[in-house]
């Protein structure tokens, strides 16, 4: 009696997935060696809250005194350095916490007042509130009701 084995089309996909996992595990960027450095992303949310722009950045394990916030024109930069908290490598079995210098730069809309910005830091969440300039705030135009008289548009003379 012959045994017929059916080939599964998903069998190759599973081996492809295993190959990809192995590739990432053995790549030159191993999770144990990640360092937070220039170009590494700090997760950020930016929200238009009417009269102000609110920027929130997630900075877990970072102290407020390790963070530097600058705004030049419409470019906001959040930078810091956590190198002082790098532990001794002796006895280290796994290292996934990113430490070192970090910088996150983003371009915000024009018409903000960075001199009036306020920043707060609570539970690893940095919140920056930057008010909009009076010039760029939307204005509502009220419609005046007429007195019942309609005016005719001026005649246009053509040649």
C-alpha cells in the first residue's frame, strides 16, 4: 500500500516565516545591543487643540532634567541623554532598554508662540503646550441682517 502525502501550500510560508525570524535574530541589529541614539524615534502625538498645539512624547525611565526642548522657527526638538544610567555589563543576560543620546525633531505649523510654551512631565509622559499666535487663530465673521432693501450691482461697462 502506498502512502500519499498531500503537500500543504502553507508549509512553505511557515518555513519562510521561520527564516525571517532567524534573519532578524541573527542580524547585526540585535535587540540586546540597541541604543537610543540620533535617528531613533521617540513616540510622539501632536494634536491641534484649538488655541494651542499639544505635543506629547513618551519618555519612560527618563528624568525631566535629562530632557532638553528647543524650538527654532517651526522646528521643535526634544533631546536628552540617559548615558549616566547605563548599568555595568557584568552579569548582564539580556539588555533591551535603550539608553544613550536621543533626539526627536519635528516641524510644527507656522504661527505659534514658542515664548509662551509650557512643558510638563508626569509618569514618563512629556506634554508641551504651544499657543497659537492671535494672527492665525480662526475668526468667526458674523452676518448682519439687511434692512429689507436690496441694492443692484453696479453696471459693468464693456468695450
